[in-house]
C-alpha cells in the first residue's frame, strides 16, 4: 500500500495505464476494424467495375454500329440535338471547365457521399445506400459489356467537338487513356451516380445538402452532353437502371436528419358558461 503525504497526488502506476490502453483498444478497435473492412469492400467494388469496363474495349465495329442506331433513335424520338446544345456554350473556357468537372468530380463525389453516409447516417440507411450503389454499378457494367457504344465526340461529321482533346484536360490521353474504355458510354454512370446521390440525400439527408446534390445532378447532365461524352439516351438508361435498383432495394423507412418542425396548435377558446 502506497502512503500519500498531505498535498501529494496519487501516482498512476504502469498497470493502470496499461489497463486504460487495453480498454481504449477494446472500445475503439471494433469501430476501426469495421471501417477498414467497409473501405476494402468499397475499393474492391470500384476496382471490379474499373477493370470490368475493359472487357469491351476492343469492340470498335460494334461500338460504332450501336452509335449509329442510338443517333438514329434519338432523331426519331425528336430529342434535342446534343451537338446544337454544345454549340450554344458561349466560351471555350466554359467547355474547359466542363471537362474538369467531368474528369474530377465523378468519383470524389461518390466517395464523399459514402463517407457521409457511413459517418452521419443510421447504419441501416448507409448499408442500403451502399448496396444501391453496388447494384446500379453492377447493372451498368453488364450494359457496358453487352452494348459497347462510341460516344458523340467520336463523330465530328455529326457536328460534335471533342472538347477534351481540343480544350483539355483530356481524360483519354497518356497512361490513363491507355487503361480507359472509351466505348463505355451506355449507360452514363456519371448521371446514374449523381441521380442516386440526389435521391438518397433527398430521402434521408438535410435539405441544404439535398439541394447541393440536386445541383450536382443538373450540372452533371449538362456537362456530359456539352463535352460530347454521352447521348441523351445514355442518361435515360442510367435513370431506368436506377429506378429498377430502387424497386429491388426499396430501403428502410426514410429518416430525415432535419425533421419537420412540429405544428403549433393554438389553444382552444374557453367555452362560455
């Protein structure tokens, strides 16, 4: 037994410090392990998708034939001309900015969305959203392989300008371009992911973030078209796949992080006697 003199603070023994460290590891350890496993799962999903896209990279003849059919179908459906919309962009600087948005926002936005969901949403809501991403991405990969499609930027005869090679930055040049599948235009996963993020956040997230996600979706739709990376139908098919994924995985009951304020009930007037 240690004798303490008046005014002397107790000394923390190495045994106590060790016990506290063990308790801290037992408390934090499972959370770190769970986060690490979740990170590995998401990275594996992204890598599987990235390498799966390469399976149809050499289908040049099929990709060009499919492009002719899509272009003809859009004409018969009287959809607005993507080339006309591209020509309405008033400056080359805006097209350069659109290229940057297309190239640099797509994956970071999805990563930020998953991190936000993991850290700030109920566990069942996050798992549903993550599984929805996996299902949509897997369905898109199947379509990429089954229906290779040359993007509009490969058809200058239709009035399109390849903005990436003309104004930069070019995602399909250099080492990154050698590993890219330029015939994976159908569906537009840029639009699919942006729509999924907006849907989930509108369903469960704060309103301000939901409007940010909606703005991201609107900008993405414009960007993929004016950069001539996608046809309108690429976005339509992505939205159809998302709708089908939502039917398959309807998700748990929505819980908004900013619930509606309770209505104020006026007191009833006293009844006369």
